[in-house]
C-alpha cells in the first residue's frame, strides 16, 4: 500500500488532489514583504485542517516572519467515503514523517525555524522539539493527555474498526471531520504517549498555551510540561476560549501572544 501523502505549504496542491479536498483545507504559505530569514511551521490538530491555525499564521506574518501550514496525512478530504478510508490509515510514523519533511523544507529556505502546534499538532510539535529539529516551539492545547475514558478505552478497543460521531459543538465555523475512527484514535493516543516521553529531551525555548475551560484536552498538560521539560518554559492561559483556542473568543489574543513569542525568539537570534 502506498504511503499517505501530506500536502506541503511550500508547494501547490497537485491538480488531481485539489477537487478531493475541502475548500478550506488548503495549506498556507504566508510570506511577509520584508526579506526575513525565519519561518514558523504551523501544525493543525486531529480531524482538522490548516484553517484552525491560520489566525496565528496571519499574526506571525504581520510581524515580519513567514508562516507555513501543511495539511497532514489523512486529513481535509471532502467526500465521506474518502474521509473514512484515509483517516483510518493514519499512523504515528506517517504523521511525524510529514512534519519532519515540512521542517526540512523550511530549513532549505530559512536560517531559523519555529514550530507551532495545536492539539495533536501540539503533541507533534513537542516531539519535534525533543528531536532538536526546531529553534523554538509553541504548543497550544497540546494533546499530551487524553480524557480519562479515552486513555483507558482507546488501547482496548482500537483493534476493531469503527467510527464514532464527533460533530463540532463550537459556536463558530471549523472545517473538520464530524467523526472519529478507532484506528485514528489509536494513532492520536500513541502520538500523545510519544510526545510525553520526549519532554525531558527538550532544550529550546517553549511557550505553552491553554484554557482552563478546555473539555477536550484537560488543563493538566501545561503543569506536566513544566514538570518534565528541563528548561524553564513560558505559559499563558486564555480562559475565554475552549479547545479550539485560535478560533474561539480569545483567538485574537492567543494569536498575538504566539506571534510575539516567535518575534522574540526568531527575530533576535534567540533559540538558534
């Protein structure tokens, strides 16, 4: 079986793939007018698309730093049959390889590379930081811990193939899948464990952002990061938002906080 593709923000979507994707699932590449030598790779979450990290990407670009947001393997498909087929195929190795490849492409173009990840993307971002692949990292509501029932049931039940409804209840638009697949949930659980195991290896500057009102990723993850990462990290809480922090009520403030962190770390040479 062919490995799943991911869609880089640095390249146009292949013509044969574009009609198969949601209109708002397009990768992003925002280049400021200034000739900067820094870029931030922005990684979306489980079932999601670059749309959910786009507010941060735009805020970063406004401060003179390029931003790129790829579409991860198995995500962003438009038609139900393909959504279910491709989402069931995602693996931890495939997700990590896609982000490593996007970072590699960023390194070919820019001297300094930051990484932003949301939810599952936050867990991946922290793993990339543990591998010393980036100069600094922001994790927004990182999926380092799943809800207790998920931590127990996912490893027990994911040997079977089934879907569960997951219709978004947020009072704002978000293009994403409205179901979870058991095999994909196992990949999320594995990525969460893999990211946790790497926390003691992180040495670059890190900002963790969360909300006490997040009902998807419980607000234990920032204290976990503070306890496990051996260097001091920055943290910020925005309780006006729920889980999808960049699209919720505090989204603009979250995006600005993210952008200012990268401006400090990448524009001044810190974290290099």
